[in-house]
C-alpha cells in the first residue's frame, strides 16, 4: 500500500469517527474517544451486550432482519447529515 493511500484511509477513518461521535441517537452506539495508539487508529465505543452481526448470520436469523439491521447505520447517517450533523 502506498503511503498516500494509507494517509487517505486514516483521514477517512478519523472523519467517520468524528461524525459518529457527534451523533446522539438510540440506534447509534456512543463514541467515547477517537485517536491513534502506536500508529494504530482506534474508536472507543460503548459496549453493547447482545448478538453480533456474524452470530445473527451464522444462526440464519431472517434475511430481511439482517438486512434491516445492517442498513440502520447508513440510514441514521443520512438522517443526521440532513439534520446538519
């Protein structure tokens, strides 16, 4: 990977993290911190107990439900952008 590509990915990661941190909605996990540790970018988020998306997929939980769950963050980001966040 080229250094420019790496820098662009880091910038996009940071932008997405800051955008998520600015949101306050029950369907969006709370972001506590965004940063870098020893050159590794990170996002510190609230722990949510429950099934992971991988577990839902392995369990064969209804396809429509998986699609709706996976699509929620994108829908919420759209709403927040329209609201000016």
